[in-house]
C-alpha cells in the first residue's frame, strides 16, 4: 500500500515539475519572441526610413531638375513640343539594369498567384502608355505657354485628382483633412486663372495661349493621377501582388509604348525637320543643347526610380504626396533662373497649395499611426496566445 502511494506521489510530483518546466518554457519563449519583435523591427524601421528618405530625395531632385530644364529648353530657343514630350519618357532604357537585377533575385515569397494572360497585360500597358504619352504632350504645351512657377502650382492639383480617382478605383476614404486639402488645392488653381499676362512674367504668351497652357497642365495633372490610380488598381486587383519586378515592368513597358507614340508624332508632325536648325540657334550652344536634352531624359528617370521605391516602401498615395512636396522649390528657383514674377495672387495660390499639402500629409500620418496600433495589437495577441 505504501509502495503504491509512493509511486502515485512520485508521478504527481513529476507532472507538477513538468507543468512548471512547460510554463517556464512558454514564458521564456514569449519573452524571447517579444524581444525579437522589439529589436528586429527597430532595425528594419530605421532602414525603411533611410530608404524612404533616399527615394524622396530622388523624387524631389528628379522632378524639380527636369521641370526647370524643360523650361530652359523653351526659353533658350527650343520649340518642339513633340520632342519635349518624348524626352519625358525616352530615358526608360536606364531602368533596364534594375529590371535585370530584380529578375535574378531569388523570390522568397510563398504566394502562388496565377499571372494574367499576355493579352491582358499588353492591354494594360497600351492603355497606360497612351495616357502617359498624352500627359507628356500636355505637359510640353503647358511648359511652352506658362511660366514654370505657374506650371508647378497648377500641378499641385494632382493630389486632389489622386484622392478623387482613388475614391472610385481603390476605395480611398474622404476624411475632413482630405476634403480640406481638395478645397484648398482647387481654390489655389482657381486663383491662377485670374493671372494676366503681365503678372505671369511672360511677354511671349498671349491671354489665349495662357488659357491653353493652363487647361493642358490641369488635364496633365488629372491624367497623371489617373495613371497612378489605375496602376495601383491593376497591381492589386489583376496582378494581386506588388513586387519590384511588377512595378518596373509597368514603368518600362508603358514608357516604351509612350515613346513609340510620341516618336511617331514627332515625325508625323514634321517637327523633326526643324531640329537641326533649332540646335544651331540654341542660345547656349550645340553642346549645351544636347546636354539639356540628355539631362531632361535622365532626370525624369531619376524621378521614376524614386516613385517606384516610395510605392514599394509606402504607397502610391504617399509617392504622389512627396512629388507635390517639390511645389515650393520650383517656383522659388524659377524666380532666380527665369526671372518669373512672384505676384500677390501667385504667392497666395502657393500658400494655399502648401496648406492643402500639409492637410493631406497629416491625414497620411494619422493613417500610419492607426496602422501601427493595429500591428501592435496583433503582436500582443500572438504573445499572449503563446504564453497561455
């Protein structure tokens, strides 16, 4: 009897010890996971912010430099709208090494999604490429007929159009800050319509040409936002994945389509016949003419690389916001480079546009905080489940 009792007691003690060891193991495992989740994401977060800063600088530099060089081309004697539009997309071969590197990387993703048919992809590239060619042509006309400061301010409406298209295509919600941003950006553009020829600082532009430039620039901002929203829609709903390769595929193939369309337009319009005379009459010389054209193409591709990086690291919406951050840069530089006049109406329009930008990015900041709080709740629930 005592022997059975002692065996029973030993079994109970072993079970108790085993349960205690198991609880200690789960507790230590939970702590280890908690430490890993607190240290590793911290390093990843710093790396993410550094990459975001780098891509943002590429966007700001590329966009500002390309816009100013595009205006310089016209001011110093250039007159080909088709060539100016072609240069905005013709530098896409620079991106081919990036696409090659992405294809050689090992794909660690476990998601297995059936790729769309070549006909579907070809149709997407054709539509986006045609829209991109239209944007290039409209921007070219806008830069020809408008001071670069006015051109840049009108482009700020791209944020408003992006919110509008994202509402219909990508289920973007309208918050009070978004609505406030839309109202401010719309008011800013409406004020620029009141500009007259004298205050615009351009003696070449008549009132009719100013209106044409204004409408073309506004349409370009709308189409550019539509391209971003359609790209995000195609990646999320058709490809159902967002990787570096897909983004570079979109960028390269739609640029190829746009380049072919604009090149056909250049020869069909007959503007190619005047390019030699244009180069000879360029105020800064033949070498500067060639370098100006080359750097316009390069700077637009630097902008494209930054945009792709921001879309990957954050979102297409944030990439659009950063591109609008260059809003005050171009008008201020234009005052010194091209002697653009900063009239009272234009200054008020710039302040309203900056206010709209701040309202827009503050909403993004609130969304980011909400997303982080959700991730923390999920991670804390996982730790509690392991401990239990």
